[in-house]
């Protein structure tokens, strides 16, 4: 069916590719519980934030900044909105801060035992 409607099955269109990346990321998140060093609430929360960021890229980034069959902006955006790198930097700082707080909490918990 896909061959008749688009003329191909997979064409590396940005929307198709980012949809695949999102599925792979969420598949990894679901299977993190099977890898002992990756178990834990903190790791799961960080991976979930990254997974949600991939969903946002699949929708907003591809639709408005990249060109392809499934995009609305057709690459006509005048560069990247300044809010995008600021948001990435903010998320990065929050992740580092949360990691520092988590390790401090774990050390304190072990000290009290």
C-alpha cells in the first residue's frame, strides 16, 4: 500500500527518520530495566526527558525547520528560534543539577545506615 501511495517504502524523509529515532529511543527506555547499571528512578527520569525531547523534535523540528514530504515549513524558517538552544541548555543544567543532588542524597543515605 505504501509503495502505491508514495512510490517507495522508505525514503529517508526527515519525518520518517525522526519517527524511527523516537521509537528506538522509547524502546531503549522500556528495556532499561533489564540493564542493571541503568536501573533506578533517576536514570529512567533522565531518559524519559530525552525521549520527550525526541518527540518534540519529531513534531516541531521536522515540521517547521526541515524540508521533506511531511513538513509544513519546507525549510523556510529563518534559522533556529533562540528558545531552542536556551531550552537545551536549561535542560542540560537541570539534568546536571539533579545528578549532583541525587549523588549527594545517596551518599547521605548510605552514611546514615
